[in-house]
């Protein structure tokens, strides 16, 4: 974790286990529910897309298909290097090591911002929101994807993992910031049971992970998320 820049919000799952997290990325939302919901609000065609907390750059090639320009920002040095390797050869993509509170892009230069399970978790992320105000162009849209702890199988696991989490307080926070909420239900779908179990073990404490593995069979998990979005 020392490889991350000061001010970064730790992400132990991907920071400590990037190979396992790659399995999780591959399993998330095989039906494209999140992608379709974002496209219905604001498409990426011809846009400058900013991926905040891009990790190993899993989503950058997808964004590059129709965006004019894609910028990935990642605070962890090793992950940023992996992201650069992933997009090598894509002329419209660049990756910077940076944090949400100090985005390495010019004022009013971004049409679509994307943050998926990264930094923007509710109260405490105000410095990053101030940076969005700086970098977003008029008419641009910022998307934040995070867990919906009020429903779904995964939501129940999340509440067990973080019993003090207050989803209503988080919802009030985003409403005060001018964001709209779109509740979505997607799923995890794994090719192998061992992959599902490995991902569960990087997402939760050992005790919760072993409980989950023992009680949940199969290769799929229904998973509720909130898509928060704001037009600038």
C-alpha cells in the first residue's frame, strides 16, 4: 500500500490482490446493466472520458472504442503501470498516477467522468467532488457506481461486513450534492466456483467470507448497486 500517493483511499481488495480482482471485474455485470444505464443518461461518443480510480485499467479499452479521448487516473503506482500496459497501442488513452482530490487534467476538459467502487463513497469525498466541479465541462455528466446495501444477496453480505454502514445517510449526502440515484440490479457470474470463493475472500473479513462461502452455492450472485449521476 506504500506505493499509493498520499490522500488515496485504500482499496485493499485490488491493491493487495490485483489478479483476483481481475476475476471479479470479469464476473461483474455480464448483462451490461450498468453500461446501459449510463448510456441512457449520457453517451461517450466523441467525449473525453475520465476514469477515476481506474485500477489496472479494466474499463479503459471499452471506453476507448467510442470516446474521443480517455484518461485513467489511479493512485497506486503498480496498478497505474498495469493500466498503461493494458492500453499500450491505444492512441486515445493515457494513464496518470493521481488522486481524486488532485486530478491531473485541465479545467473544464471532461465530458464523462466515471468512478466505480473508487474513492466516492459518500461523506468525506467532498475534495474529489470539488475537483469534479473544476474539470467537468458544461453539459458533462459524472457517474459514481457503489453498492446498494439495502437489498440483494450481495447487499446482505455487505451489511454483515459493515454493520454500521448507513445507506440512508449516504443517499442524503448524494442528494445534497445534486446527484440523482438510479438503483440497479446486476449480478456476478463466475466460470469456476474457485474464482467466486477467491473473490469473496478479498472482499470481506475472513469470518464473513467463510460464512458466505458455506451458505451460498453456485456460480452467480444477485448484486444491487446505485448509479449516482450528475449533469454539470
